[in-house]
C-alpha cells in the first residue's frame, strides 16, 4: 500500500464527504417512524407465534398426562 501525505488524505476525505447526499430532517423522521412501526409489528408477530407454539405444546403434553 502506498504511503500518502496526510494533507492529501484530508483533502481526499473532504472531497468524498462533499459527494455524500445527506437525508433531510423529514426523511430521517419518516425512516425512524417506519423502523419503530416495523419493530412493533415484528414483536407482535413473534408474541403470537410464541403463544401458538406454547398452546400447542401444552395441548400435546396435556394429552399424554
């Protein structure tokens, strides 16, 4: 790997950061809300699956006891 002058490195980093398209406040807010909604839906789904599996196992084990 070639060595680089620290000043050149900082200039290249600044040039790359200038190319970044930063999201707007609205986009960040909407994305954050969507993440919380999807996390809540996933939690509800797995809670229902857990209840179904627990009920099924209790029914199966109850039949043998």
